[in-house]
């Protein structure tokens, strides 16, 4: 069943269009993350769903009903703001119950719902405090609590973790995932520019760029089969390495130095860029790889090491090697392309059709 | 400065403690000059008319409350007191509500002509009160309020209304949008959001406005003098005090006693609210 459906949604500020016709289908109960770089229109999109921004064009449906012109409070959505937006002069209890009280919900019912939400979020002992007396993480919970008491069908989160420190962010991320399970059936739409949050939380990720949808899919789907260079570079950490190919004879391509690589398959001729994640390359002796480079930096993470290699044509690549390999900086090394390789054409699109072929692509040193 | 440059440490001319003492003495002297007229007034109110000009210093030799009794009874101060309370309380309520609502809309809503309204409002600050008294009186008369206490009260709302609106507008414009949006998501109406969220947040400004309007309404002289010329029964205290000035003889004792009575309430109010008041002004300035 469809929870939220966006059809050709557009948004203009004055004459300037910032969201250019977005189509997204969100199932009921799904956890969807909108992710993209700063200024791509994530917040704008979320605020249009919330009803805080007018929709310039297209249809927004919630549970099958067109709600373009429905008041925010009547859409069955609740929003958690990045800055929490708690009312500073009210206690936690009053903050959470404020909306209900203002709309004439009986006192007993308000109290019941507030204590219910407080229990879910484990903030029962904070109910009498003012927001000023709470830590960032606690404020965040209260803000979520204020959404929960309304029993919304759709939760909207705009970068709810970005004001927290790194450790708390990870902890709260986990809490959110649990919360989604506890509130089974409620749809959650979550905005972030952090692809790790997107990967870890989402049932479905929507990657946005400059007001357009680049790709929609499950986290691993986007990771394994990015539709284009942008998604490939955005999803996954460390970033995917891109190797530009220069046309050679037939299906033999040149890297930017003299090294060559031979590709096979139907669409091989259109290939312009190879994409390899850090764990899809290995290091070798300088003359045994597809090409050679110099180790510039090594980041030791314990279980693995990220080795940054500067190629002979001056590009920096990152290669993941097992922890304890103890690669030395400044040494010459060979780089072997191995494992899964992504192929992109001159426009930056990947080749979804020939994907299976390419995984077996035979890459030889020319 | 290079890192190895040596910094010579000069001992201060005065120790910090001496400096504090010196500053306190200077400030106390300034305060004394400042407060002298007030002390003179209180002192005079406790003397009889002959003693006032006998140059006997601020401490009365034979203090008496006779002036107060005379002021209260004969000069009608009792009923003027009521008039003043009516004008003050009424105008404070009206001014606070109206200026906060205007400031809210001007500070937070973008609408066509907003800049123009701001400019016009700001412009009126530069029009001296004296120039507008006659037109205001004329307006009251046309509205049939020229001879009533309600008229005095309404006219008194004018005072610093514009400044209050600007104070509120400045304060409200800094409250983050999300608060309003959160209320909107909760389905809280515009008016309720204003009343239950925004106005409580603006408490420092509310207190400032209440105190300043109270002072203004309580002490205003020129406007009530003109409006009540023809009708002594609706005089306020400040005008009533002026009536001690007879044709040939000024009853200084009665006048100072009446003055002391009239400023007592505002002094008490200030003592109670000064913390909020100063917070509010500081908040409005530092933004
Ligand atoms: N009120 C406005 N008037 C004009 N342009 C706006 C307005 N609000 C947003 N924009 C523009 O719309 C685009 C999308 O903004 P939006 O806030 O949705 O970005 P975002 O993806 O949420 O970015 P961030 O990650 O920085 O929050 C931006 O280019 C921004 O400049
Ligand atoms: Mg944003």
C-alpha cells in the first residue's frame, strides 16, 4: 500500500525552480531516506510533504488522498526539526502535549499519550524539566516524543542528528532504527546529507542532486548498482575511485599514462570511466599491477588500512588492505584491478543492462 | 611580535582594590547630584512652607505629615490617584497587547508594503509630542471622548507606542522559524501560537513595555493637562499637583507632598521589576 506518493513535484522560489519534477513512491511503513549534497532540495521536498512549503506543481498524495492544499496538521504527518524547535518556556511534558491540548484533546488522553511516548523514548524522568536543562540527545528525544504523541501516519525528520556529537549520533541512529520497529506501520521520511546514515537507516534511499532524483533503491542496490557516476561517488565510504579511460584500438583502452586495459562485451566500446571501490583493488609489486603509483598516505583503522596511492598521472586513489599490512608511505607500488568493476559511459551513466557481463570483464594489462 | 620578545611588566599605578574604591567614590558623587532633586522634594514635603526656604538642609528639623494630609484631602489627590491608576492600567493593557501584536506581524511576516510601514512608523518618532496634542484633543472631541477619562486613557496610549512596536518587532524577528512551524504542524492556530508560544518568549520585552508605559502614563503631564483643562474631575496626579500653584502663592509643601505620593507607586513598581526591566533592555540592545 502506498503511504506517500510524489508525482512530478516541482518547487519554485520566485522565478527560480529548485525542485524539477520529482517522482517518489513510498510504501506504508517504509523508512525512506532522502540523501544528497547541500542545497539539492532535500529539505524543500520534506517541507512540501509537511505542508510548510507550498507545492508549485505536481501531486502529493498521502494514503491515496491528494493533500497539496491540506493544512499541515490535517495531513497526518509530524515533523522533527534539526534544531529540535522545542518551546523553551515549557517543560518536556508541556512541550509534548502542547499540540494536543491546544486542539482540545481531553486532559486524561493527553497525559496518557505523553507518558506512552515518554516510555518509548525513556525520558520519563525528564518530564518536568525545561529544554534548557536537557542535553542535545535528550532534546532530540523530546522532539521525537512531540511527534509520537500525535500518532502520525508519517514521520518527517530533517537532519535530526546533525546537531549531535559523533558518538551520540551513532547511538541515536540506532535508537531511531529501533523506534521504527516499535512504531511498526508508521512511515518515516528522513533527510540527511550523510550517506552513512542513509545506508544504515533506510529501507529505501532516494539520492537527490540539484532538485532531481538521481536514483531510488535499497541501500545495497545503490551500493552495488549505482545508476551513474554521481550516485556511485556519493554512496559508500571511502568514495569510489574513478579511472578515466582514453580510447585505444578496438576494445583496448589506455589510462592516462601508457598503461592499457582490454575490455570485452557488447557495450565495451562506449566505456569511458571505470569505477572501483577501495576494496576492489589490491596492491602488488610495482611492475605487476595494471599501473603503478606512489603511496602518499596510509590511514590505519585497525581492522583495515586505507592506502592512498598517487598514480603516475597524478590522480589519488584509495585502496583498502587488511589491517596490519603495514604499508610504508612513499614507496612505489603496483595497483591491480580485481573484483567487481563499474562501467560508465561518456555521460556518466552506468551500464545496467550489461552489468553481469561486466562483472566478469576480462581486464588485462596491455 | 617575535616569540622571544620580552614583555616588560609594569606595576599598575593603583592596586585593583584602590581603583575600585576610587571609582565607587566618583560614582557615588555623581549619584548624589543625580538624586538631589528627589531628596529635596521628599525633604520639603515634610516641612512647612516657611521651613522649606529657611535653608536648614535636607533633614527636616521638625518633620510633619501635615502636608500629606492636606494634599490628600483638600487637593483631591485621592480621586486623582484613582484617575491616574485607571489611565495607567488601561493604557498599559492596551499598549502591551496592541504593540506586541503589531510587532509580531511586522517582525515575522513578509508582506507588500512592510518596509513602507516600518519607515512611516519610525518617522513618527521624530515628531515632538507637543505638536500632536491639539490634533489628538480634536480627535478625542470628535469621537465624543473629549471630556472623559477614557479619552485621557486612549490618548495616553500614544506615547512611546512606536518604540514598543519596534522593540517587539526586533525581538520577534529573531525567534527561529522552526518554533512557529512546529506549532503549525501541531495544528495550533495563528492566534494561539502568538499567545501561548511567542508572547511568553517575549517576556523581557513585555516587562520592559509594561514598566516604560507605566512610567510614561503615570508621569505624563502635557497631554492630560490639555485634555482635562475643562474638566478638573478627570485630572491625573501630575496635573493635580500642578494645581497647587495658586495665583499669588505656591504651596510648596503641599505640592511636594502630592508629588511624593504620586511617584511612590512607580518607585515601588520599579523596585519589584527592575531585574526583568534591565534584562529586557539589555536583551533588546544586544539582540
Ligand atoms: N526561501 C527560499 N528562497 C529561495 N531559494 C531557496 C529558499 N529556500 C531554499 N532555497 C534554495 O533551494 C535549494 C534547495 O534548498 P534546501 O534547503 O532544500 O537544500 P538541502 O538539500 O536541504 O540542503 P542542506 O543539506 O544544506 O540542508 C537551494 O539551492 C536553496 O538555495
Ligand atoms: Mg536542509
